[in-house]
């Protein structure tokens, strides 16, 4: 009974206790994954039953994967930037776990957006890749994700890696608008925007509904994966510290003997 | 501060500093390009400003990983951390010294390489001017990467990977300003002013972030 009360979560800062977080994750994860699966079933059903575009035919269905993935790739970086703020400003112990766990997920969504965009571009524009402003900035975002993951992997002390990569995440977050703006400038300077006009045909409710449901499904998928990855990261750190403790104990015994 | 500037400058110019290697690298990269794209002089003069910019960008990245590492190894970084002068200022001065030792020679060498690329006087002048204004930004961005990777034993390659995506705006506006000076319809001033703005912006962000990273990796 007392244990229950001490592990109750009242404020956001109470989540700083990893055990509380693990308890919450345990309760939330089944619900989240169930909701994700449900949304995906509905979304995919809608995707495949609605009509294709009269110009693009069946390939328009790629949009239902591509656009949510692109949205998520940006949202994931925002989550990482917020976590980085949490690490640097409030020194929330779970913030760096969150940033670290989000990076590979974000990289996966970005890659998915790039690959599906490429697959969509081949039948529509006749080429796999165009140095379009939007494509290029997503590609740069992908490179930044990979750089952050590489930095995180290269450091063995999680505490130090957390602060340092939080700084880099924030610098990158400040930089993303600049990169986006400059890439748009660069592209319009070299070739007038002719290839990709997503806003050309006003989006029809026929396409909008599956898109929204899929976006929701992707967001839920992100949250599910994120919480699961955070849980794994906490467990991994516990195992590491337990191993160190065991090794230390072993060393002490060896010295005594 | 001036003492720190001179000290860094001397260290990087003297043997083993590796500042002049950057210029050598720059020349080698530019010299290799014609073998790749062919000796067509018209083509070379057309892509010349872009080649010079890319060469300079890569050469700027070369010495960056040593910006704080040598100090960390011999302990003078800890002295800087304990100083009364704010760390941000020390980092700023170190960046300026690094740029003077490795960025400025690139700017001075660029007209010569421009001649190799069959560029006319206006293009050479414009490229030199944009390099003069733009390369400090690369140093400031690079300082963040160098500070982040300072504790890593082999951070050199990682610094380049981290810094290059962030340096894309500098490259875009540097090259477009250089082209705008040559091609008639495009105005020169807007991209040039934006390039200056980017440099000033990173002159603030870079040292701040680098100082924060150094402080957190030192304890």
C-alpha cells in the first residue's frame, strides 16, 4: 500500500524516477500498441478502398505512407529538441533517455519518407531523385539524425553523451529553418519550381480521411516505439551498472582472498 | 585575450601545427577536379566558383578536430575553464585564431586557383570576397562539432560528419553570391548580405554552444 503511494505520479517531474516511469510504461504500452494496431487496420483499409487519383492512378496510395512518415520525421526531431531542453535546463534524468531513444526512430521515419518518395517519384516524375527543395532538406535531416546517432554511439559514458548531444540537437534545431530556407533559395535560383507541386490539385476529402487516420496511426506508432525504446534504454543502463557492480564485488573478494 | 590569440596563431603556423596543410589540401582538391570532369575550359570556368567553395569547405574541416583537443591533452583547457574571463570569449578568440591560421590562407590562395579554373577577374574577386566572409561561419559551426567530440579519441571524421550538414546554408549562399556577380540578371547583394548574416549568427551561436559542450565534457 505504501509502495503504491510512493510510486504514484502526480507531477511531470515525478517521472524522474525511472521505476515510476517503468510502471507507467508497463500500463500504457498495451493500450498504445492496441490503439496503434486498430488505427493501422482502419487506415490501411481506407487507403486501399478509396478511389485512386484520376491522373496518378493507384500510385497515389503511396501518399498515405509517405506524407505521415515525412511529418513524423519532423515531429521526432521536435521531440528530441524538447528532450534536449529537458536535459540542459531541468536536468531531467529521463530526458536524455528520451532523446537517445528517439534518434533511431526518427532516422527510420525519415528513411521511410525518402524511400517512399523515391518510389512515388519514379512513376510520377520519371526519376528516382530530384534535387527539389523539400527532398533535399529531408535528406539533410536524415544526415543529421545519422550524425547524432553516431555521436551517441561513440561515447561510452551516457551522462556525458547526453549533455553533449543535447547541445548538438539544439544547434541543429536552430539550424533546420535556416537550412530549409536556404535550400529553397538555392533551388529557385537554379531551376524554377516546376516538378513538384503538391498543392496543385486541392486535396479532396476522399484522400484527406485516409491520410489523417494514417497520420494518427503513425503518431501512435511513434509514441509506442518511443516508450518501448525508452524502457529498453533504462533496462540497458541498469544491466550495465549491475554488471559493473558485480565486477567490482568480484574484484573486492579477489583482493580479500 | 590577445596573448591567447597570438599563442594559438603561433602554435598553428609553426611546424606540426598543420595550418598550411589545409592550403595544400585545398590546392590538391582543386587540382584533381579537372581530371574528373575533363579539361574543357568553358566548363571549368562555369563550375569554378563552386569548385573553389567546396574545396575551401573541405579544407576548413581538416584541422577542426584539433581545435580543442591539443588543449585538452596538455591541460590548458582546464586553465581556460577556471579563468575569470568567460569561456565563451576564450572560445571566440580561439575560433578567430584558427580562422586566421587556416581560413585566411585559403582566401589568399583562391585567386591563384581561380586562374587555374579559367575564371575571369570578376568571378575571382567575387569568390574571394564570399570566401572571406563565409569561411568564418564554417569555423564557428565547426567549433561546436570540435567541442562536442573533444573527449573522443578519434573524433576527426565524426566532426566532419556532424558539421557538414550544418554548413550547407553557408555553401549555398556563398556559391550563389559568387555566381550572382558573374551572371547578369541575378542580384549580388541579397545572397551576400544573407551570407554575412549567417556568419554573424553563428559567431554568437557557435561559441556559446561550444563553451557549453566543453564545460559539460570536462567534469
